[in-house]
C-alpha cells in the first residue's frame, strides 16, 4: 500500500513537472509575443483618442475578469485580464468591448461630458482613432526589424548556385552549379534569401531568372514546382521550389547602420504584407489551400519553437505577427477595425451614419464571420498537431 502511494505520488509529481515544463516552453513565449503585439495595437487607439479629446474608460490587455490593474489620473482603468487572446480600448460612449455605441448613455450625458465621448467626434477623428491600431502594428514591426538589423545584423549568403537537384525545375531550365543569380523577374537579388522569398510563393508561375555565367548574363525562364517541405521543427509547408541549393558554410553576418537597417526593415515589412495578401487572395481565388491558416494554438506552438532559437528570433516573430494582426484588422468586416472604417467611409459619403438597424445587422454578420474563422483556424491547428 505504501509503495502504491509512493508510485502515485511520483506520477503526480512527474505530471506537475511536465505541466510546468509545458507552461514555460509554450504558454510563456505565446503570452510574451501576443502581449507585445496587442499592447501596441491598443496603444495606437489610445494615444490618438487622447490626442483628439476622447475619454478612455478602459485599456485592457486580454479579455475576461481582471487579473491586475490600476486607474490613472485621467480615469482610465488599465487592466491585465485572464484570457490573453486579444485586448480592447473602451471609450466613453461605448456599450461594449467591440465598439458598439450606447446611444442611451451618450444622450444622457451632460453636454460637457458628451463632448468627450467617441460618438461626438467627427467622422475623420473617429476614423483616425480606429486606423491608429493597425498603424501601430506596422510601426512596431518596423521598429523591431530596424533594431534587430542594426544591433545584431543579418545572416546572408551570396546567391551563387552550389548544386542542382536532378530532375528539378532548375535542371530542366538549364541552371548550372556556379551560376550567380543577379535578378528574378527584374528584381535585384543581393542575397540567396531574396531568391527564396519570390520562389516560395510562385509555385506554378513562370519566372525569369537572370544569371551571370562566366561573365555573361543570361535570362532563363523556369517555373517553380509545388513541394511539401519540412522546416527545422518538423512543420510541413507547401511552397514553390526550384531545386537549387547553396553552401551554408558561405553564410556571413552583415551589419547595418540605423538608416540602412530602417530601409531593410521597410523592405521586410512590405514583403510580409505582400506575401500575406497574396496568400489570402490565393485562398479566395482557389489557387491556395487554406490549411496554412492557423489560430492561437498554432501561434503558441510556433512561439515555443522559435523561443528555442533565442530571444531575438522570438522578437522577430512578434514583428511578423504584428504585421499579420494589423492586416487582419483592416479587413472590412464589422467587429474589426476595417469594418468600422467601412462604416465611417459610408458615413462620410452619405453625410450621415448608417441606421442603428443596419449597423446591428452588420455587427451580427461580422460576429459570425469572425467566430467561423476562429473555429476554422483552430480546427486547422488541431489537424496540424495530430499530424506531427
């Protein structure tokens, strides 16, 4: 009996240790990355609202019951809430966290207080407050990329072909070992990653590769093939490949001045935007599979994997996630920032806002769309995890 209790106690202790290890490896990196992104998104809304004279009642990172918080001298309640899957800024005049207006409460306010409410501001000022959230996400990404490139530099490889895979698109097109790639579809290639970025999203699309071979420049037409590859963490991705490799021993660390790093950060941010938009457009057009869409589980998994590389890689992930959240929030679906901006655009054209009934219907449609997307993304996450 005593030995049985000992074994049960050991199992319980082992379970607690495993749970603690899981929290450290998965939950903490996830919360770290998401908190940074959400905080700066909501900070964008907050700063512009304060600037144009809107009273901010609540600034919350996370949803649900408050974990801890304080009230500042202007009456804003700063909260850290239990569910770390987003956040919100609640203005005077808001009925709830998604920005629905409580007209009864607004109309009951004294005139001097009503002037500080969100609905009392001009359509231009309301639009500026809403747009400031996604804009803050893009600015955060630019700042992170600039800091990383200027402080830590970037690993680069010259775009010289080392080997050509037999039977690949590159071999069929006539690419040879030793060829120096100088451009792809007219875009200059300074680093091997410049080539990879274009190729991975161009499966089935004919590209023009400009190579330097023995001092002569040649234009070669070729079409990347769609292949399923695994990254260093075992995750599978469907990408375009040419079938050429580079000697990783040729990798060098290049450092940049702050102005150079800022330019590179702008290019990096634009690349993420372009790739994301291209992928989403491909899903709508039926050219891309939606199985790469991920939700909180996938973000947590990727955060844990990237955290094993180091804090710089994790901060880089925060920059990429920040761009993605900024873009998603600009989608013109009610409940998202883009939906609010759509309403304000209609209001600016009509000279008056849509009726409360029309806005109510829009919010319901938006709610269903957002919930459906979350369910679909979470289902993708579960399928992805079960395949590992």
